[in-house]
C-alpha cells in the first residue's frame, strides 16, 4: 500500500497528499511486497527514494512532495525501476521535501 509520511504540513497540503495517496494505492497483487521510503525532509533541494521488493511488484517509482518558500507545492516523480532497485528524485534548488511516497506496478 502506498505510504506517505506527513511532517507538520498545512491542512491543504495534507488533503492534497491524501488525495494523491488514494490514487497511488497499488493493486491487490502488489500488496505482498515490502517497500521502504526515505527523504531529506526540510532540506532545500533535498532528495527522496523508494525501494520495493517481493512478489507482485515489477516496477516502482518514488513520489516526492516538495514545498517552496511561497507555500507552493510540486510533485516530483522518480524513474520507474525494476524490483529491488531504488528510485530517486530531487526537489528543485528552491524547494524542500515535505513528504515521500511511491507507486508500484
């Protein structure tokens, strides 16, 4: 299941992330997989990654939610990668990660 870590963000951001998480939920076969994520939360130009392995997953990509000083949000997607390989993404040089998740196929 797509996991999104939330770290002290506005209600609007939480609602947007919750909506995106619903869309990113994997199909039933992928739920047997083990997935890990991490990000440099709060670091300007920070990165995030996702890694999934196990039955039912053939590809994974990281989904990084970034915020800038004006309060604008962007979503950055890493490349699709095969099972057991990290997918990486980076926020722009003027924004920072506020949350990280993943998508699977």
